[in-house]
C-alpha cells in the first residue's frame, strides 16, 4: 500500500487542478498524492482511510452518476489490472496514525486538569457499522416480502399467458366464444395483478423506510468518528503547544498520565521531555514516522536545532508494500487471479474483454469467464464463433456448445 504523485502515474493535471478528496483515474487525491485504485487515500480524514471503497458504495455511485450498473466496478477493475501489469514505486509508504498506549472502555471524551482530552486516537470499523445498520431481521424480512410478492406476480403472469394460449389454440371455440373467455380471463388477471402490484408497492415503501433509517445510523456513526478523529488531532496539537510554551514543566504525575493516554506517547518519554526542557533552553516538538517494515516511531526534536532529544517505538502498526519488478509469470498470474475475482463478482463477458484485452489472450479471458462467472458460461446464442473471433477467441462448434481450442 502506498501513495503516488500524479507525475509518477502519468496522470495530467485536470482543468481547474486536482481537488483534495477528489477521484482521478479511480484514485483519491490528498496532500499532493494519489491512492491505490479504488482505495480511500491513507492520509484522508474520511472514514476507512487506507481501505478499499466498499462494494455497496461503488454500486450506489453508478446510478448517482447516471451510469449503468457495473460501470464503475469494471473501470476500477481495469485500473487495478493496469497497476499490476505496470507497477510503480510509491512516493512514500502509506502513513499510519499512532494508536494510544491505553484505551478506556468507553468512548466518552473528558477533560483532564492539564486540558488534554481523553481517550486517544479513535478507530472505526466501517463494515461493522454498515452490517449492524443494514443486516437486520427487519430489513431481511422486508426484502423477502418484496421478493415473495414479485414471485407471485411472475407466477400469476405465467399462468395467465398459458391459459390464454390454451384458449387461442382450441379449434372448437368460435370467435365470440373465444373472445368471451379471453375477456373473462383478462379481467381476473388484471384484478389479481393490480392487487399484487399494490401489495408490492406497500412492501417496497416499508423497505425504503427501513433502509433510510439504517443509512441515518451509518451517517451518524461516521459523523461521530469525524468529530472524535478531529478531537485527537486537536489533542496532539494542544500537547505540542503546551510543550512549546513550557507549560508542562510543573505537570503532575496525573497530568502526565492523561497526556500519555490522549496522545499514545509513553509516560516515561513525556517525563524525559519535561526534564530536558527544564535543564536546557530548548523548543521540543513531537513528530511521528513509520519505517518500511511498518514500525511506528514517535520522536521529540528541538525545533531550534533539529536535534533528536528522545525516541520511542509504538510497535509495528502495519507493513508498507515494497514494490519490486515482478517476473512475466508473476504478472500474468496476478492478472489472471484478478480476472477470476472480477468474473465471480458479476462482470459480464463483454466487460472482461474490455478490461483484460492486451493483458490476456482472448482464449484466456473466455476460459476464465466460463469457469468463474456468477452467471454461468457465456450464452452460445449471443456469443457465436464469429462474435468471439472479433475478440481473438478461436472456437469450434461441437454438439451445439462452444469449445475452446488449445493455443
């Protein structure tokens, strides 16, 4: 996981420039760099920073942008395939925020005598919040009710069509008799259909209300996270301000413990900062850094000279990706693995050809789709040998089924 400059990726500056939080070529822009495809920028102040955008959010973005279902999914998959085939060394490893050394059982912020809020940096599990809001018995029941009514509509419609065909095919019926039976059948069908459609509309309204309530819960939880996350940043800023002003020189043990809980800096390190500041005329400042192995380090430097006063490791937060030039075989395997995942996620064969042509052969794409598609093998009525040949697929007809030729 890393971030990249637009120049590294060959992405030209758009008209009006890059906007913080905006998406360019499926990557989010933040602080002068772009994220991995389909990933929220690690430095973003949004929920899920450093994580993949959820499938639900991507799916909802299609109608919001006037796109057909699956459009943005296909585009992100294509950009991921390009990233695998043409790896670029990140500008810097993905930043990781330090976690507090202690974490109270509740999330209520309180003010200590020293003025620092507690607890420390908040965390959030977006997927858990979504599941708690949307994966409820009430919503599951409402979804099933809508499906059940639609099934009734389908059954009623099929029965009507079959009965009408029987009437029309009966040679013993005269025109008047046939029309009379059809009118009687149509009236009953229309009455049943209106009743079922009204029932479905009621069930859909109920489902829409439940989902709206769930969305409100998710939005409130995320807004609370924004507030807590900003509070943590304010705490660290306040701590640096107090250090700069020398206001911690007479801090009590209780105050130091509060500062440690709020910032994640060990109490021994805070005490050494205070002792050093009392002894020498320095201007201390707290900074954090993460090495390529994912180890988080907090350091105190003298802002006047840049001298490191003390350091402390906060442990291994996460491992930064170390991009190396993959072999041709590794690249091919990675692309095929991604293609299999995309086929299973619901991409159509046409989308697969659009994304992977140039990375895989036509036969490879066709074979991967048929073996992994959630829709089953491609329909022979649509994907004829001539049609497939346009995409570089060599096929022959055998017992009415398309069989792949070995290349």
